[in-house]
């Protein structure tokens, strides 16, 4: 039975950003998940994830705080209890201009190359 | 661009339970999601979802409150910021014995028959 608290999962620094950590909450390796993985991001005040794109989608749910999410060629404000679908292939980026942590879940498909 | 707040999504009563609602936050129909769907459940005090099983998995993250989740032949307490992987084919059920709402996200694979 894979039931955990976030405090049990290591926070790793996100290389393609600043002041940002990721926790891999549910994956094939820790839980045996075969179709999609759940990650938790914390972007600290002044932090960001740089613009990038890839051929898989994101399903994101904001748990705490607020931040700017860029998708395609526009930016949007995301707050607690908002959620977004970022389609495959579309450029996106994240920036925390607030003075508190911005925390969100981001679910991705299981990487095909793994 | 599909960016929403939970207040924009209809709450539907869950038939296979009591005092429980579901919101389909991200699906093929509203967001164009092709691989997995995000739902949000609220189980009110005294509410429950009855024991059942199906051939797809759950990835669940507790947003608020606490409740009892049964998986297989055991029950566990789930609180805020805990998460669980329920494998395909395993019986599971939910019961809120607390005096506040129990709220969680539950991600499922896109149903194959749809």
C-alpha cells in the first residue's frame, strides 16, 4: 500500500529554473504507476521555471500561493484552487512574483523512454 | 487556454455513495485531455463512497480535511498533503468520520470505452 505524506518525499532542485523544487510523489518506481506520474512543485518568491516545450501535456492544480503561468504567447495568474491543462508541444513557463511560496501539483504521462 | 477555478465546475452528486460530490476538472470534453482526467471529490461529514473495484488505478491527493480510505482489506487515515496510489483491480472505499469536509483530487486514466 503506497500512502505517503509530502514530508516523506525528497525535494530536488529544478535545474531549468531558479528557487524551485520538485517532489516525485507517485511514479512507476515508488508506487508502480504505469500511466501517469504526480509531482509537486514549490517555486519560492522570485523563483521561476524557464520557457520550454515538450511533446507531453501537463495537468496542474494550484495548492497554495499564486504565480504567473505562461502558455503559448500569453501569461495568466494562477491562484489556489485553480487548475490548467497545458497541451503537448506548447511553450510554457512559470514565475513567482509574490512574496510567498507558490505550490502546485503537475501530472504528466509516464515518459515513454523510461 | 483551459485555466479555471473550481467554482466554475459543476458539483455532481456521487450515486455510489452518500453526501459526496464530484467535479470533473480536466477531461477530454472540457480541456481536450487525451490520457488522464482530474476530478475533485468532497465527502461531507458522515458521507462515504461505497466499496467498489475497477480495472483502472487512482492517484489521489488530499487537499483538505481527513477521512478513512479502505484499500484491499485494510483502512488507513488520510490527511491534508497525503497521497495514495490505488492499483487497478483492488477494492477501495472512503468514509468521512470527521466533522469537516474531506476534499481530495483523484486522477484516473481516460476511460477506454469513451
